[in-house]
C-alpha cells in the first residue's frame, strides 16, 4: 500500500477524461514484458489510472517490493513481472515516480515505476486481486 503515501495525483482517470495522460501511459507501455502488455490492455479496455506526484528512492521501493514478492509467493497470489520489477528497481540509481492502473473489472492492479520526470517506464508489475 505504498501508493497511499502519495495523496496528490498528477492525473486520475476513471476511464474518461481528456486522455492526455492515458495516451502518454500507452506510449510508455510499449515493452514486450508480460506486465506491460497486460497493463496496456487493461488501460485500453477502460481501466483507471493514476500517476502520483513526487518520487521515492528506487532502493527503498526495491526492498518493499522484494518483501511483497516473498509474501505473494508464500500466499500463492498470482503476480506478473514482480521479480523483474524488483531487479530493475535495485539497479536504478535515481528517484522513481509511481503510477497505477486498475483493470476495469477489478481483477488486476498494475504498479508502474517511472523515471523522475515520468518520461520512461523503468518497470511494471501486476497482482491479481483476490477479492473483487
């Protein structure tokens, strides 16, 4: 629940809106990893999104998501690209901006880790919601 630390959002979109931020996120999610492909599909199918103001240390996020990786494995919770995201965050030496995409049907939540200026996707991970 680290995203609760960021009450102000650059843009929140429940599926409507002017689409400028949505279009930028679509361009950033052009990777071929499983999480980016799924997050892009969720966004294009009407999922909501938010990109929070401010940044967090990549190292701190790597440690937080490493714990989440262990937790989800122990509990059998389905994730996508979580180990890859932990690795990428561990290698990244600069502050990270957070974003989130929630599938329209509520089944998946994707976390986006962006460069400080929001111009590049560092990593993306998703977790299947156990209760929708």
